[in-house]
């Protein structure tokens, strides 16, 4: 039996490029293409369907529906429109790219786009320009082109993205460094983490709060309402990567919120905590419990547990439960310290599955050793 391959999608940048190329072809030739062959930012090409093209009094427009493939996100099926207008011939062949309705606008520093500009990242800008220049060359047209990118319901879609937290207002971002969406792309998530940290650093924050997901973030927010939105970053399973990124950007304090299962994986030295790449060693966890004084029957039950929730129930019912949890957090801190600079303070917050705070452990920075 053959194994089904996951289907790659394409980025908002590729969708915008296809729309710009389709609209320009409609404007110059009078014929609207059903699909366009789009150049990708790094290498290669991708044929993209065009939903429709329409003539306008001052130009033409085309609509492309963004396809996230088998890794759909908030922008999957977003309807991205490009409106093109030709400048008089005889001038330089210059492509001007603007953001219209539904495309966000940058209001904070730290992003690859200057404050005040539409949130169309550098790689998609170059991609759109390359696609437009291809159409001009193919049709023999000279002169400037103005391209305006719009997204239907972009402001509503953006509420389900990180844009509000990053200070991008009014719509979604036009993104994509490779042009296609690789299913379950770890690189895309790492890029999101580093971009969020760049924003936090650009406004002078000294503390970032890392959380493994939405629930752990919400619980820690209730404890730290003093921290502004840009301080909060969901890092999922990227334990080592997120700590190294925070350390490299010079934050003074890193808060880390998680649940028991991921904490144990961190304590057992896993730099990436997703179930596909790391497993809890319940026998090792059982040995920690025994070393903390848990009775043999309880330790055996921990070693035979199938899930972290099951193991935690045994631990919490034990008289030594508090000591065991303290030990597990301490072990996670030891692992985390491998990925942090010496002068960064670390504060762990461990939550129960019923949303109660189980442990908080602050680990002060290790003093930098002076060179004699």
C-alpha cells in the first residue's frame, strides 16, 4: 500500500503574486488567465489558479484563493485580490506595491517592514515585482505599474493570527520566504517565535513570557497581568530554540509556562518536545519518584503509566508529591540552563491539568565570570 503524501500549499505572497500577474495580463491583453505560472522567492515556480479577472476603468483586478494545502492556517482560503494600474509609457519600468483593504499596517518596530508601511514582507514584495516584470517582458509593455493588494475580510481573519499582538493593525500580512507552504513546517513556527521576540525587544521589554500553548499562556497571564501583549510568545514544542532565541536577544528574564507532560520531557533533556520526536521515559520518572521517597508501589505505578496525566495523578496522591514535583522542575531548569546565557533569569510555572498552579520556581541568573 502506498503512503499518501501531504499536499503542499502556497503562501499569501504567492497568492498576491499570482493575482498581480493575472490582473496585469488581463489589462494588457484583454484576456484573463485561468492560471498563472508564478516565480517563487528562492527557486522554482508554481502554477496557481486564478478565480477571476475583471476590467476596471483605471486598470484591472484579479482574485486568487489562498490554499494552505495540508497545513491550513488562519489564512487558508483567504481571497486575495490584486488591482493593477499602468503608468504612461516612456517612463522607467518601476513596480510600486501598495497595501489596500484587508492588508495590515505595521505600527511597532522590530518587524522586517518599517513602521507605517503595509505588512507586505520583503520576500513577497520581490516576488510580486518579479512576476509583474515577467508579464511586462512577455507582452513587450514598458513603463511603470502600480499594484495594490487587498484581502477580503482581512481584518476579521487577522484576529485569528498573531498580528494584533505584533502591532499589525487592520488586516493580515502578506508573507512567504519560500512561496509554498510545507505541511507542518517547523521553520515557519520558528520564524514566528523569532519575529515575536524581535518585536518585544524593539520596544525595550526586558521580560518575555514563553508558553507551550494558549491555555498555559492564559493561566500565566492571570498571574502576570502587568506584562504587555508583545511579551507573550507561544513557543509550542520549541523548548531549546525559544530559549536560545530569547538569550540571543538579551532579555533579562524568561518566564516559562507549561504542563506536566512537557515539563518531564524538558527535565529528561529533550530540546524539542513534540510527541513525534520525544517520549516520556516513565521508568526514569519512576526512579526520580523513588529517590524522593515514594513507596515502591507508587513508583511502580508511575513507571507503568501510559500518559503524563496518569503519572501526575499518582504523584499528587503521594505524600512525597510536592517534593517530586519540585525535583522535576529543578531538573527542567538544569536542562533549560544549557540553552540560556548565564545572565538570564528563568522562572518556571508548572500548571495542573485542572488549571491550578502546581509549582513556581525562580532561578536567578548565574553571574558572569570576570576575566582576570
